[in-house]
């Protein structure tokens, strides 16, 4: 990949970001630090600035499975309330005392994400951020100068980040060139931008587009979709366990490399005598399907922007996610959409509400975004995904029954 190619920075026009100072981004995880970050920040006597910081252990060394494949060596420990101990009155104490460039590198970059491809670098933002969720501030394409600075910081932090896009596939047995992909993506984004159509229909129309490319003809009209099959249920339950865990998980505890996903799918899917394992309320698909999902502008706009970011940023197939084929990678997004809606319904059930609110959807989006960032898709897991998520009929059953 040439230097000229990687210097082209592509920015989405419908996604905004400005920090709202809510402090919600600074909780739920241990902030990773490079060795330079650790040495710089740990040398400060923080207790002299704030007595509470002198009464606790602030840093820890990362375990091998946490640091593998990353530039990070240490982390800031979570405080007793689950937030970074340096979060004071919803502001970063490190920033306030020593300036923005003194913060851990990852905090300086957050929520910006950069993905290098053969046609340049595509910038997006993390939907863990409430500023991103609420579409606050200016659009990213109006922040080009600032994002070019952030891209330089990203390259400094990840000098060896050069994703391999050389083996793109439309499906497992059908190769795809990058230029061919870009032409297909234009059609995908045009379909996704049809805001007058229901989200369900847009997902299915894109699926039909991709399958037609694969088969050489449009798929036949489907008049009867049918109910979820046992394999469909097991697959959704396994994915729900990964992306919406019932307890807090450590990085790598339940992901596609640990083998638990693959073994659970294989055992539960191909041995029909096994009993479905309940995950919260997620086992009762029929009951969930009867709960109305809000037809609200803010909810639809959030979901629209979230999946637009995934598609524009190339974060769902190939080097963007587990080297999945384009069809399977998009169908994985369909499954994420279904799980997101189902999880929002579960959250509503848990608080006794008749249906999900915008807040339930926001919580589900932020949880999904965080888990996608933590989940590693190994070769064996990718093969299972190709086997189980390629089917367009399964995607129709997913959407129609949940």
C-alpha cells in the first residue's frame, strides 16, 4: 500500500461529534496505557493534588492476553464506582492538571477510529461516546483539519497498523477486488439512505443486493418467511451471550477465539435433544416479537447512524472484521440489528415498562459497540460465522420473528 493512498482521509457527512462532558465514556473498562503513558502518568504524585487518589492503587500491569497485539502494557484501574479514578466532576483530572497531551494516548484519540484501506483511511467514531450517540456538534467532514491531526497521532501509536485487504471475498468461494467492493458499497449506502423505508426493509434489500451479485440474478420474491428454526434460536442466543453478557466480562473471556462460541453453537445446533439455555429473557422469542419497538425519529436516526458508521468505516468484513466475506459480514450486521432491538426490549421488561425507550436503545448500542471492540474473531470462529450467517433466508427469519 502506497503512502499516497494511505494519506487520503475519507470522512462521513452524516455523523457528528462534540464532547458533551457527561463523563459516561470514562467508565466500564480499565483504560489501557502504553509504556510511555504509564511512565509519564505514574511519576506524578497524584495524592498531592487530590487526597482520594493517594489512598488507592491507580495502575496495574496488563496480563498477556490483554496486551497481545496491542501497544499497551499497563492500565488505569477502575475506581469503586466502575469509573476511571481520574474522573472528577465529569472531567478528566489528568487533563485539568497537565493538559490534554498528558492523558493516556487512547484517551487523546477517543472516540475517533481510523481504518486504513487500499483507497485511503476511513474515519469514524465510537458509539460508546454519548456525544456520538446524540450526534452532538459539527459533522466529521467539517472537522477535517483536526481529524488529520488525530490521524497522525493514530499512526504514531499504531505504526504497524496496516490491515490486509488483499484477499477480499464476496462469499467464501468468490473473490472480490477492492474496486468492485467500492462499487457495491455505493449501492449499499444508497439503499441505506432511503430514510422513507423501514429499517427492516433496508437491511433485507441490501442483503438481496449482495446475494444477487453472488448468484448473478435477483433472489425470488419471498411470500412466506416462516418462524425461527432451532438453529436460528441457538445462533441468536450464542451471539447475545457474547455481545450482551449478563455479567461484566474481561477481554477475551467470551469471544470467538476462546472456543466457547464455537462449541456452544456446534453442540446446541446439531444436537436437537439439548435443551435451550435461557439467557435472561432472551429465550422467549415469541414474547419478544410481540413487544413493539419504538417508531421514533431519534431511535431510527441513532440506528441509522450506527450502521452507517460500520459500513462507511469498513468495520464489518474483510480486514475490518475477522476477514469475513462481504455477504457474511453484512449478515452479521443484520444479526447485530436484531439483537440490539431484542436487548432493548429485555431492558424494558426488566424495569417493568411495556416497551423500550430511547434510553434502552442507547444502552444497547453502547454495549454492542463496546463488545464489538473487545471481541476477537479467530479463524475457526470466522469459519463458523461463514457457515451460519451466509443464509439470506435466515436473515429474513431473524428480522420477521424478533
